[in-house]
C-alpha cells in the first residue's frame, strides 16, 4: 500500500476520527518533548534547551518551505507573530523549568488550566462576555488546580509556580492564535513560531551556553523533530473537527505523562493529581462547549 493510498484513505475518514488521531499524536509528542526537557534540565539551562529545540525545528520545517515556496511565509500580522513568539518563549522556558522540579504528570495536569485561564481573561482581551455557567466552569478549573498544587498542605515547590506561569503564558498564546488563524494557515503560524522563538532566545542562550555532549545533540535533534510533529498535528486536529470534539483527546496527555514518568523517571502522580487534573479537564471541556453554543 503506497503513501498516496494511505493519505487518500485517511482523508476519507470522518472529521472527528481524523481529529482524534491527530490530537492523540499531538498528546504523545507533547509528553515526549517535556520528558526530553526534563532529562536534560540538570545539565543544560532551560533557555538553551528551548532555543535548540526551535533551531532544529526550523531545519525540519525546511522541506515544507522548499515545497511550498517562500510565499507561504507571507503574513499581514507580523507584529502579532512577534508578540506570540515572546509569549511562547515564556511558556516553553517556564515549562522546562517546571518539569526539572516536578513530575511531568503534574505539569500535564496543570497545563489543562490553559483554556480555563484563557476564558477568564478573554473578556478583557477579546471582549468576550462570560455568563454564569462560564464563570462556574472557570471556578471549577481553579479548584482543580488547587487540588494539584495543594497550597498549605504540601511543601511549596517552585516548580508548581513555574507550571502555573507556563499555563498563564500558554493561555495568552491560545488567545493570540485565535486572531492569527483568521488570516494565516496553520503551517505558516508554526514556522513563524519557531523563527521568532529562536531569535528571542538567542541572546539568553549565548549567555548561559553549555557545550552539549554528543548524546545531548542527538536529543536536541529529536526534540526539534518532535516539536514540529506536535505543532502540525495539533493544528490539524483542531482543523479536522469542532474543538469540543478535539479537546477531550488532550486528556491522554496525563495518561502518557504518568506512563512515561513511571518508566523513565520512576515517578507516579498521586491521587490528588488525578482528581485535580480530571476536574480541570472537565472544566476545560465545559468551557469549550459553552463557547461553541455562543
């Protein structure tokens, strides 16, 4: 069976099925990406990890660019791409800083807060009106986060603060993407993301630069490839079906993170992470469905 035949058959699948496949791949690559960051964090600064991740991602985007031509990079929203680059740089550096200190499953659970935080601030940025049900879902999401973090009941961990900061930055990125997708194709948005992040993180990386080992260079190449797959599959998953259908597959991130954390780092999330993560996820899906009804 040829690749062309497989592509044709895949394209013929119902949108929700294709969305589920794309989002499941995206969930796996997300967990692999943060696990690689976690593995290298003790010896490589997070700025350098984030920079080289993006630099190699650009190389893996080159075949696409050579195929479609430089015209595919044309955009009328370059300013917004730059702002998004700063937000995403903050997001990814805080993410890698967090997973260096907390289990990757905890990071994945807190990451579900992004749509909850996004909904809470969307009214100020996009002028969206949040009704009673929406605020109830937002409150529910933050209660779930408190169960994961458990302030006052567990020893304070700076990694949790980094994780929450990453979720806030990620929420701002999601709001920015809402405006970018109105005019730019998903792959163009992904390419500009890798370019802007590389430029933004270049100077901090030079300051903290540590010569990577041969193994670490191999991991940087791998995380660059994984990041391209993550961005392109996520965008396609959102395109293939309504976001209320696509989003539930994001919950598999917690499952994969728990499995990988157990196999590679001998860590397993406690019951509060599962309960809190589930509550945050339900709140996120509820918010998504509320947004679809509006």
